[in-house]
């Protein structure tokens, strides 16, 4: 079996509403990417969160990421578009 790592996912604003939570954890393979995280989130939360993931930016460490091939560490934040100014 491949090695796994626990990835903590934090949701903000509309992403938290769509997921019905502000934080949860996933066991993913070591070397998982943003695409792997998105796939796990879609499997657990379905269509409502799927729409948010299509437009979200992901914060990994200090990096704002949209690249599905970007590797994740032990935490990823899901940031939907914010309105206002």
C-alpha cells in the first residue's frame, strides 16, 4: 500500500457553506496534488461544493494556487472568490 499523509482542508466563506463545515481531514497519498484534493472533496460533498471548486483559489503554505498539478502539504485552504472592496 502506498504511503499516506493526513491533509487538513480549511474552508472559507462560500466554500464553508457548500461543504457544511469549516475544516476536515483527508488521508491522501504522499505527493498528492491539488487535483487529488479536489477529487476527494467532490466525492465527499458533491455538486454544491463542485461549483465552488471550479472558481476557487487554494492557499498552500504562502502560495495562492490554481494549478491542479501543484503538490499539497499537510494543509490546504479553499478560498472562493470574494466580493466587496
